C-alpha cells in the first residue's frame, strides 16, 4: 500500500481505518460500550431490587465481553496479515 503525504491511496473506507492505518476494530469499541451499559443496568437492577434488570445487565456485559474479544481477534489477524507483529 502506497502512502502519499500521510494519506494512503487504499480504498478501505471502514471506520476503523484512517489513512490506510488500521486502528481498533469497531467490535472492540462496541463491545466495550455494551459492557459499560450492561454494568450500569446491573447496578440499577441491584439498587432498585429488580432481578430482571440486573440479569439483563449481566447478559449485556457478557455479550459485550464476547464482542470485544471478537474484535481483538480480528485485530490480531489483521495485524499478522499486515506484517505488524
């Protein structure tokens, strides 16, 4: 991939790529957000003595963790393919 003036001529338009440089995978970002929202729901459920909200928060945290790990795996594969590691 040729870089000219700090910008790549690559056609990769994904939101996790800037000037042809891969940043953090969007699943890592989304997973982290989902984990945070889940934690807040769990705390809300605990504070209001609502086991359904608490369980929903725990579920969202688990989903977020899985999504984050999936994003990390994709980043690793991308880095290896690009020769970064």
